[in-house]
């Protein structure tokens, strides 16, 4: 009898829970369940992505390993980078110095002297025309001695390239007093030509108003530079023994 009463009570409690509690909390339960499902799905996705990225990384590494190194023996000699040999610490180090010109006595150039040989740059001729200066006479007034102006093939080619505007400059350098210097190199860039010529032969004075060319020539010892300043010619790095004021 007692057991039956308990069964009746439990049955009545279940019916009460079904009627009152479940309808009340059903939306919350559904929400919790959906959240659990969504998080589980997202976790699966991320795991899949991670696996994919790992695969891609492995494939890339394999491709990189397949690429030949620049030091590979299968490459041509022209392309292949040769590995540097380990330096022997006991080996005697040899220092190679460029041979100095025999014309120089320290910074003093013994090959300079009248008649002066002056190599002209393109802009020096143009500056002389702008300042209405006679090139040969202006040089003689500056150095107090006979001067022989020289025109290289590069300078002539540069003036010809400039066109009709510089016809007067071409007419001036066609004067028989201007000596021609033949060029054996390729191209018509005058700056490199003048620097190389002066480095080989120390008997020349360079006439230019180009700042870059001046800086390059200043690095070569014993080579004077002539330029246009205050409507006349001036000279720098000329030895005092020749009696010329800088």
C-alpha cells in the first residue's frame, strides 16, 4: 500500500514537471543545445584548416628543397657562385698599390711647363662663349705663356649632339689653333675620357666648369684645373714655381 502511494506521488510529480517546468525552460535548453552544436562545428572547421595549412607548408618546403642552390655543380660556370676558400691565417698578405707616375715628385708635376697643353671640356667652351671670352687669348692671360688647346673626339661629338644651338662652339673649335685628340674608346661620354687621359699622361691641364668632373680630377695628384670665374679664366692646383697666381 505504501509503495503504491509512492508510485502515485512520483507519477504526479513527473506530470507536474511536464506540465509546468518543461514549457517554461524549453527555450533555454534549446539555446544551450544549439550553442554546444555550433562550438563543436567551429572546432571541427579550425582543426581542418590547421591540417590544410600544415599540408601547404610541407609542399612549399618540398618545392624549396627542389630548387638548386647557386653553388650547385650542375649549374654553368658563368652562373654558378663559387664558394670562398677559407683563408689561411699563416699566409702572407700581399697589398697591391697602383704605380705612381714618374712625372710626379710628391705632389709636384715635373711635366708641366710652357707651352701648356690644355684639354677642354664641353661646358668650358659654352661658358667661354657666354662670358664673351677668347679661349686662346684668355688662357695666355691666365698662365702668362703660350697655350695649346686640345679638343678630344668625345667633346666634339657632344657639341654635335647638342644641335644648332651650339653651332658657334663648333665653329670656334674648328680653328687651326685647336689641336685634335683622337679617342679609341666606345661611346661619347667626355668626362670618363678626360679623367683616363689625365691619369695616363700628366702633361695636361683640364679646362672645365663641371663640379663632378672637378671633384674627380682633384683626386688625381699633380693635375691643375682651369675654369671660368668672374668673366675671366682662373686656375687651381698650379705649382707656385711657374709664377701663376691661383
